[in-house]
C-alpha cells in the first residue's frame, strides 16, 4: 500500500472515525469538543516560525516536557506549538505550560493531506519534532514539501511494531526516508529503523530522555507533610498507578490479602484514564473503605483505599507511597513508565507485560530495582515482603535511582541533534 491508497482509505474511513469519536465521547465527553481542530478548522491565532512538537497523549506529553523546557531556554525567540490527540493529553499540556506564553496548543489534525497542509500553513514551523513513534505519512510528506525538517525524538520500535510497518513497505520506506533525524533509545531499535528504510546517516542512538526526569526536591517534602497530616507516617502505603480495565479487581484482591497481615495498609489506586474514575470508585467502595483524592478530604485511619482521581498529580502520589506498582502490565497493554517511581527511589513492581519498556525494564530488573508479578497473590506477597523487609525495599529504591543517574544525558544528545537541523 502506497501513500495514495492510504489516503483514499483514510477518507473512506472517516465515517468510522466519526463513530469512534462519538463512542468515546459517551465515556469521555471531552472527545465531542474541539472537533474542528481535528480537521485544522477554526484554529486559534498562533505565533508562527517556531518549533512544532507532537506528543500523542499523556505519557508522551510528560516525556516531552523536559525537552520543551530546554528548547524554550535554548531558543528564547521561538514559540513552541504542542499537539496531541487526546483530551487527557491536552489537559496535561495546558497544565504543564499554563504560565509559558510561548507555548501554544491544539489537537493534531487527522492525517489527511489537506488537513495537514492547512495546519502547517497556519503554524509555519521551522522544525517538527514527533515524540516516540507516532508516524503519520501525510503530515511528514507535507513537511517535506515545505522544507520543514522532521525529527523523531525518543524513538522506540519493538520487533512486533517493526513487522507491522514492514508489511506496508511502500508506505513506510518513503515516509522514513523523508525524516531528517531519528533519535532512538537503543541500537536494536536503530537497526530496525534502518531496515525499514530510514537513511542510516539520520539514525542516532541517543538513549531515552525518560531517564532525564527532573524531580522537584520539594515533592518528597510535601508528600511527607501530607502523610503527617493524615497521621500515616507509620502506616504502610503502596500505590498502583496507571491501571487499566481488568487490573483494578486484581489489585483490590491483592490489597484485601495484604490487609489480613497489615490491617492499617493504605492503597493509592490511580486509573490511567479519567473516564474510568467513577467506575473504579464504585468497585473500590464495594470492597474497601474508599476516599477520592478529588474530594479534598483528609485520609483517616479507617481509609483503606485512596482513589487518585485528579490530573497532574501522579509524581506526587508516587512520592506519598512506600512501594509502587506500575499498571498497564497485568494486562497486555505493554506497561507504563517504570522510571517515574524509580526516580523517587521507590521499589518498583509490575506485571509481566512490559513490551513498551523492554530495555528499561531489563535495566531495572538486572539492577534489582524491579520485581515482576503475575497475579493478585504474587502482588500481595511482594508488597508484604517489602513492608516487612524495609532494608530490601530501600535497596531496591536505591538501585532504581542509580540506574536513572547512570543513564542520563539523552536529552542533551537529542538537543544537539535538533540544533543541527536549524
């Protein structure tokens, strides 16, 4: 399939796109808003001539934040336009850069030539930076027609994804050949990009910028103060973060098993998607004494579960806990960023499905900073072990922080690569 056929099929599929938006809006009403932006219509006035950064959703937006801040500092005269595809990503971008007048934001239009052209003519970027592996052939082609260099930052490509792209070589190869920089996390991924058609001179191994996560020193201080207000200094507190449908019941089962041995244990449960907050709260209420973080009420000694149903607080909620489980990994979702709790020196647990973070997970596992579990019983056993063996918990946390520090520097290498494209 070439780009012409891809574009034709995309146009034919627009009714299905509209249906998908409608169905998603039934759970998350924000999907029904700002639809014009998805076709580059009704865009707000924007500063032109800057840098366009695309981060598809929340995780990519958080990963992009240090890069965006560094670009703002390095190029004080340039605006930065950040696009995403989801309401949660949009909300996160606006929260992170609310006080930065040079950062502007909208949804990325669908990958239709006329929509991509209208967007680029409106923003007129000097450079396009796509986070991770969000590859859109028409957007990239429209950039190439205008002489706008395109960089893929913090790029990752699993064997499974590479096989998928390889099945559409007539679409993938020309697209990758139009890119000016592909900054990948590992050499294995670099080789996959080369085999798919990327120009070898444009592929660089820079490492993962997720290792360059910067933690506010006051974060742990504020977390300690809040735990003191809760009178929970001596309570075992663990967090299950970024959970997906199918995981919450397993986590609550593990927590009930834990309560049999540590009756004062507190679980902070943080669903990945806001549209699931209410359903997960009802599930928690059926099994445990539960409070919602959004209520603003203080946790009491009777509270068994705190539902993390706020946005932009994940790092703070990690800081509140002694032990961290990272979700999206007990179901075949591929996991989420295990480096966030590691950066806070927390022992990290996860399920077995970590195919989105294979290399990072392997580093943490080999250092003794990450322990994988398969089910509720295994999760309960590991949390109980870390509660009862605080020296082991401290050793895991220290090991994770050491891995973080040993692998930093990717952001600087990426910035150097982007500077060559101006």
